[in-house]
C-alpha cells in the first residue's frame, strides 16, 4: 500500500512540475496614426518597469492602418505589464525629449497614460489566466493634447 501511494505521489509531482500552464495572448492596438515599426514587449514583475532584465517576450511588426494585432504564443499564465513604442525613424529605440517625454508614439497595458512621472508595474499590470485572452491598448501619439 505504501509503495502505491508513493508512486501516485511521484506521478502527481512529476505532472505538476513537468508542464507549466501556458496560452496565447492577443494584444490589439488602436489609434495608430504614424508609420514605423511597432515594438511590443511583455514584462514580468521585478525592479523598475520597463526593465529588460524582466522581459518575457517581444515582437516587432508593421501596421498599415489604425488598428494592429500581435499574438504571443506559449506565454505562461501569470501577471504581466506591456510597454509599446512605434519607431518612426528606425533607430531601434524610443526617442525622448525634455524630461524624458517620448517624442514617438507609445502605450502601456491598462491604457496607462503618464501624467507626472513614468509607468510602474503596478499601474500597468494585468493577470493573464486563460488561453486566447485578449487585451486592447490605445497608442498615445502625444502627451500634450490631441491623442
């Protein structure tokens, strides 16, 4: 009897640790008014956000209209935050002006729009807990009026 219980326990533990629950996340962007590659990055919690030490997945793509979709496969369920920017000049980074204010379109999950200071993981985080989950994010083209 003891050996059967031990085998069952080992089988349950092996199954629990062998496969992490994963799914696909669809990120829909709207309010795209400029041209240039869009960079979408998913981060897990830790340190400052966004910090590449906590980068989980990233994608880059062209969008030709006001709406664009990115699909991330095999993302482990958990809590994440997303940072997005559109590289209008193709230099591979988000350009900023005075006081670090972005001069290219950008966005964060939860449609967080910075007022005084940058984003935090807490303000941008969301729970990813089901396969084929979707979130919608609106691009910010300017912090100084307009959209």
